[in-house]
C-alpha cells in the first residue's frame, strides 16, 4: 500500500484551489515514481509532479500536482475532502 490517505487541512484546501495540488500521506519507502503511478491508477487522473517531505511526526507527505484545470478540486470532491 503506497498511498495511506489524503490529508485534510487548511493548507491542503488552499493548495487545491491555488496550485491544483493534493496532499497524501504515503509509505515512508515509497518513491515519487511509485506515488505517481499509484495516484494515476487509483483515481484515473494525470499527475504532473510529485514532491515529498517528512513531517515532525515521521509521516511522509506527497504533494501531488495534477494536470488539467480544476483536476485537484474535482478529485477532492470525489474523495469528500471539500
């Protein structure tokens, strides 16, 4: 399981609206390529870019930029994030 769950926060909602990005909590050993393939497979969207970081709790976050206007907001609506 590469993708654990989508992150819901004030920052994530702002990124959806401004930058067409979603934030997911992922496995620590997941690579950017793994994350990109899994997001495209699970949700049927095209991924432009993946950036990762590890937070203070030791969780790995993936910032996923989607291709297509409003693609992130459409996916967030399907996932009941917004």
